[in-house]
C-alpha cells in the first residue's frame, strides 16, 4: 500500500490505499472530455433535475458519509451530518438559481444585437482539503456542473473514503457517467493533470504555500484557476458590543471543526474597555465545550485531524507563553490516545507571537487588546491574509464604518464568518484568487463570450 488513513480519535490505521497511476488517470481525463461533449449540450433545466436528485442522494447517504468524515478527520458526528446537509442545500440553491445567474445579458452597442453568454469551459480539476470533505468538494463542483462543466476531484489523501463515497453518491443520483469522477493519487500526477490539455481549469482549496505551487503550474499552462487559501480572520469587539453574545459567538467561531477552518475567527481584537469582561465570558464558553469521542452525539469538539497538527499548535502556543502570554484555559495536549487538544484561551498577547503572525489551525483564541477603533483596524489588517472577518457593536453605523476598512473578502457584523451559497466567498492578499458560491462562483469557470450581430 502507498499510504494508510489514520483515525485521529484512536491513532489506529483505518485502511490502505494505492495511488492511481497516471495511465489510469489519463483514461479518466478522456472519459471526462467525452462526458463534457454530452453534458454541456444538456439544457440547463435537465442539469438542474440531476442536481436536485443529488441533494436527495446526499441526504439518503448521510449516515455513511458522516461515518467516513468522523473516522478520517475527526469531525463530530453532529458537525459531519450538518456538513452533508449544507451540501444538499447548496445543490438545491444552484438547481433553483442557476438559470437566473447564468442567463445571457444584452448590451446596447452599434449593431443589431449584442449579448453576453456564460458558456462552459470543459473539464475542471478540483483539488480539495480534508477539513470539510463533502462541503469543499460540493461547493466547487456544483456551480461548475450547473454551468455545463464536468469535474475530476483530487481530494486530500487524509479523506480518500469520503471522496469515493461522494463519487458513488453522484452515481446513485443518476448523473451521467464521468460527469463527476474522483482520483486517489500523488502530487506528481496532479502536476501532470494540470499540464494536460484536457484540463481547462483548476480550483484549489488549501494552504497558501500549496496554492502558490498550484498557481504557478496553472499559470505556466495558462489555465483558469480559483484559489481559496489560508486565513487569519479578525474577530473585532468594540467597546459598545453585546459582550455575552459576542463571547458566545466567538467560542463557536474559534472552535467550529476544532478550529480547523480557513474562516474561523483566529485573532480576537478587543477594545480595552470591554477586554476584561469579554475574556471572562469567553473563558466560560470555551471551558464548557464538551470535547471527546466524535461519534458521541453529545460531543461538541473532537480531535484535530492528525498528531502532526497537535504538534504545530503546541509550538505556536509555547511560543506565545515564552514571550509572556497568559493561558486562561487549555494550553496542553489532552492525555490519552488521539490528536486531542483542548479549547485554549490566551491573553497578554503581543504582535511578535506566532498566534498573531501565523494561521493557527486549532482551537486557540488569542485576545489582543486595543485602545481605539483605529488600532483595531490596524491590527486586523496587519497580516498577509484577507479572507474574512467580523465586527461586533450595537451601533451598526459604527460597525460598518470599521468593517469597510478591514481588508478581506467577506465581512460580518454581529455574526461570525460563515459561507452561504447565496453570497460570494473568497479572499484577497495571500488568501486567494477568484470567488466561489453565488452567481459570481457560478460564472468563474465559464467563457464569458460576446456575441455581436450586424445586418447582413
């Protein structure tokens, strides 16, 4: 076997897999190209029916899908089922809205008629991470499929079974063969896929470092790309915020998926007047989080996805402690087997600490105290990332004034950052290129083709 998946809850091997050789992948590419010639000509209303059936198939397979997610990456069973339900909802949104979002537009110019159409590109490669095994893949695939493209999924090798289950769910939903395929392979073969003339676009969700490598390969081959990369989202609490509500939402923002989310709140920037009360309230919220066996429906937070992730978080927290930070709760790996790390709250935070300068992919909340709105904005923007963020204040005009100055792709006021298929999703700076979701995501992998018609 080329690799084994490891259950992060127990540390035990789950299953072994071999990398698919490129000769086999090449046949999948040819099959995808053939499928595109049929799928792209299918009326959008017919594609919509298939996607609605997919929503039903996702819900029908929610138990098997959630079980694989929990085993492979440690998400709680409740969160895993919620992820699959959200994926089904996305299918319904795109089935209902794509006709509107992809409708041709007319332009007044000097000819008889001028119009713009959104036409599919072809076969799109989807390179997805382990943290949301179903949602990430569906979030990419369905907008493109509704536009007439076909997809090949290269999922993280931490979650191969999730990828294979997804492929089967598409089949069970009655999708034409090879419109959606999955491959379990290595980085070298991914590079060959990007180079293939059959691949017309690449969508990657992952770290900034990986995004830069894939972006370089895509650019070298002049391939359309969308990159959704890392984030270090600011959670800004102004001095007039509803502090109990802010603290409750801060805990959810930081601890969702054990903190392993690109849009998790990662830097808690709090005005001095509110800092003491907010810290005390957030400590209470984090300490009451039930951490443990992710298969237990009562559990609210499971393990990190791997022991290597625990080690990285430990190093980031240790760096903060060495530099003077105070740990209010958590701060050490939990005893026993598995990749468990507790909800951790840190104060006395300074800008030279890794918890402020790096993306922390775990349940660690650093509180940075500021004296003014201007300082809050400066600290929020003092990062290479620009994915999401939120501002908390009872004064909506004030909150929006601050929000307008935060450098990010999505900003929330009095709510924590989340994705919604009706709204665009993506970042700026080192958090990525392009947009997913909404009408903007529906159009990313299309040829915006201009038709100019003149009198004969």
